[in-house]
C-alpha cells in the first residue's frame, strides 16, 4: 500500500496499524521509511476474507500523532491455500496448493508441470505445561508450582517439485526468524506467528528415480508473539529496484547515498 504523510520536512518514519473495524482496536504491524512524505508497505500478515482498515502514526516531535489518512475497508480474498510468509521480507512468501487424496499426491509427485509447492499435512499440536512438581518430605503429593499453559507446538510437511522451488524454500527459511502461517478455516488453525525449528529436506522414496527434482520437507515449530521490524521492502522499495536504478557502486554514491542507506530503507528507487 502507498503511504503518504505530511509534513515531509518533519516526518521520515511512519508506523502502520491495522484493525478489523474503522474504530479499532488497532494492532501495530510495522513501520515504513518515508521519502518526500511517501513510502510503501506490504501487509503480508493480513487475515484472509476479512475486511481490515489501516491507519498511520508519525512522530514529528517527541509524541506520536495519528495521521488523517485511513485506508479501508480492504479485503484480501483467500484461495483456500496455505501461505507461509516472512513478515519482514514480503518477497519471500510461498503459497501452497493441496492434493485431495494420497493418490493425487502420488500423481502430483510423478507428473511434471502443475503446482510447484504442495502442502501435505499438519503434525499434531502439543500445548506444553508451564509447571514444576517438587516432592515434599513425608507427603504423598508433590508441591505444584504452575503458570499459564503455553500456546501450541506442532509441525508440518510439504512437497516441492522443482529445484527452483527448493531454492525458494531455502530463501524463505534462511534468515531463521519467525514466519507467519495462514491456512483455510476448515483446518481449524488460526493465523499464527511461529518459530520454525530444524528444516529437514529429503528426496522421494528410493523406489523413484533419485534424479527427480522433487523434495519432501518437514519442520517443527512453536507459536510465538507477533513480529515487528522494518521490512526489506517491496514495490519500489526493494533491492532489485535499487540495483536496476543504480547499476554500479559509483552510480549510487554519486547521489550521496550509501549501501547502509539501502539496507535501512532510506534509499529507494525514484
């Protein structure tokens, strides 16, 4: 979404907040660097099939002010698929299709073409206790020190059908931080931020020619708090656009900017 904040001379950063009504409650989901009062923010953690509104907060002085600009209602239509997103790298998102039956999955694995990313299953969920049991002298029962039970741990499996798709999985997971998981409502899994653990990659069964590019992936994860940081950028504010605009180091430095400016989002393409 384009973001325009005024006055440009005083404001260089805007915070983005989202709500499911025009009156809130508001959730702060990120921030955007502004150039000449304009910036770009991509909301890749928005709920599917739900109307949302956005507002913008800026700090021209030492206090936060709410912009007069509000965007909404906007609804992101779901396609009945699973989506894995890195909240801070929107270009790395992956959308997975399904195979309705085991036979369909086998056919998809052995048939060229079609979807490159296929979601196969969710693993069981475990909600860990946060408690300690301590034996007491001359007592049949232990002392019980407890607190709120944790959100769930689970896991997932999926299939990629090309080497390029396998590389895209690596790009999504390589930074190592939390991902955002969205799934169709029929699965009964709410949209969650989750921290993936070890990522396992395997070839297909030894009964299938190992030269096939298909890979089977598995990972476990733990639900964590929402992520808030500066996005790498999309639309005009991304590395590819900057590289196209400034093809050489000299072309960039001639503008007075540095690669540090690019990394922090100060520099975007004109």
